[in-house]
């Protein structure tokens, strides 16, 4: 190309051969050896983003900051894997706003690094000389403690929220951040993040779901205000609480009074059942002994439990089962006449009773069971329906009332001492049946007995009544 349109520049670092000047004295010229031009070494390239951060006021050699921080959201200890599933907390919204934008801006700056390396050295030097003060003013030294693990770092974040976002620290609804996420940052500040941990807490049988920022069981009990002196703990006090939480059973110390054998015993205990309290009181239960409250119930503070000494025995008693009577009409019998066709027999029942004595007081017998030893047999009675005859020819005008008074005292069911004769007129059973009677004469009505007696008189006269027969005519 023509020099009239373009000017040719030598590259940086190349020294040109000087042209001769006519105004200077001439002399012998020293010829330089011919050959290729010598390239002078270039100054090392300076990257703007690799500049050292200066301490305030005095320059010191850069010292790498010790990285003692390990994010708490990393893998937890092995003991967390055995815990029951507990509720998870939701991460707060908005913790990645401005911090996220700042990270994206820094990522863009790193991607532009090759372009900046093409800047002239003079621009780099000018920036370092003029912008150092502003750069140092924005840089802050912060101590960030996440779940008890401190780390010292430098940041350009304006507030706590940006700092947490830059460090990738997610904060949930049950986590505690001090100072608050919106608080402004200045160099030398301390920021602490305490993660919340779910605890399934059961106190004296009552279950609660709580959150704590404590790292151990003992710290959690103090934070939750649980009285642990003399209490039973299902987990050791020194047990660490992981991010997954844990289940904790606490039984506080209670005062329970045990009444047994006429003596009161006061016991301070953290037992889970009344039965355990009784054992701690040195009282033994034997046989049918029991307590005033269920043995597997939870003992309450100030409760009084009474031991009931029970002795028992069994008793067997026999009871009769009455028979029923069945009555059947019989047209062959005169009205008013009843004849027992089948004699009834009572049954027998055997009953077992439990007899108890509670603290030497006899209780009402309790029926435990019964069995029928013999079933009852019903009694069948024939009832006469035949109309009685009005008279017996040849015997109606006699003194039958006087004869009955002499023979039986006027009693229709009278029986002599030998058991052979019965009724008003002292019939024997054979004679009674020969006259058309049924069953026993003493079981028939007075009218039927008189009718049968008249029939006997017509047959044999007064001879059947040798001592009282004379009364018939008197």
C-alpha cells in the first residue's frame, strides 16, 4: 500500500535503526552487523481482575485467608440416617436476589477476561493508580459463622442477604440469622446463621413438634425450658442434633404416694407406669392383688395410688328348680274332681360363687357360673268336667254330714295315721276305684265323695262304717 494513505507502525517492543542527521558532525560510521532485528522482551501482561486487594492504609504482602467454613447443608453425620422422619422447613424466598445478580455479573466479567487482556498496559496502570481507593472502599472483611462453623472472608455484598446468597447459604423459616437478612454490612461485622432442627418431643406422655437451633440435646432442653433435673431422657444429653432432627422422650421427676398395708410411702420417680412406681416403693403384688388405678397408666405428680390386697375363695351351692303343673280336662271325672296323673319332681341346679376379701373386708359373693344337675319333671293333673248326679235313690235322706263328722271331722282331705284310708268317709283306694273314682279319694271334691258314699250305702248299707254308721239315721 502507498504511504500517502496509511502510516505504518512498528509493533511494541521493536527498536528502529536511527536515521543520519545533517546538522550533526560527521565522522566515521560504525556499521552495525546486519541481520534480523532484535526483539526486546515485553512487560508481563497485567490482568485487572487479578490485582491484589490492599489492606486499609498499609500495603502488606497478600496472605491467603484460612478457609475454616464448611457449609452446614453438606452431608450430615451417620446418626441422622436412623432418625424418624420429621417435618422439613421451607427455604425463605428472596435470599438470592441481588446476590444472584452480582454472581452473574462476576461470571460475565470472568468470561470477558480474554478481551481485557488485550487492553494496553497504560490503561491497566492508570486504572490501578486511580481506582485502588474505590476498590478498597467496597471490600469488606466479614466473619461468617454457619451453624457454629466460623469462616473469615472478603465480600462486596451490601447487606446480609447478599452475603448469604453469594456464599450459597439457604435459610429456612425456622433458621435464625443475626443480624437480620436486610441489615447493611460494614467491614469487621460478624454474621451468624443458626439452622433450625425439628424435634419430636414427648414430655410425660404428651407429644409436641418443636424446632430448635441447639446443637445438642442438653442445649435444646435449656432452649425449650424443659426441667431436666432428675428426669429420664431417651437420648444422652451430649447427643448431637443433626439437621434431620431427632425424637426425644422426657419423663420429669414426680412425687407419687403409694398406700399399702396401712402405710403411706412417698416416692420421687420418673417412671413410665404406676406398676414401676409401686416396685420402686418396695411394695410387691401377690395373687389377685390390684391397685386403685390401672398398673399401666402414667403416674402423675401428686397422685396417690392404693394397693388393694385381695384374697379369694370359691363356694358351691345347690338350688332346687321348681316343676310346673299341667292341667288337662277329663270328661270321665265329675266336676270339682282333680286327679294327679303324673307327680311332679323338682330339678337341681349347682351354682358356683366367688368370695373376695379386699383389705380384710368381705365383699358380696359374685356368681361365676351354674350347671343343671337334674331337670325338673312336670306334674300332670286331670280335671273332671262330668256333671254330678243330683241324687242316689234310697240314700238321699240320710245324715251324711253327721257320718263325715264322725269319720274325718268333716275334712275332705283327711288321711288316717296308717295312710290306708282317706277323705270325708275314709275310703280305702280299692273301694274308691270300685265305685268309679279315680286317683285317691282325699283328692276328690266333697260332693264326689258324698256321691260315692251314697252308692256304697246302696250296695252294702252302713256296714262299711261300723262305728259311725249309726249316725246316718240319727
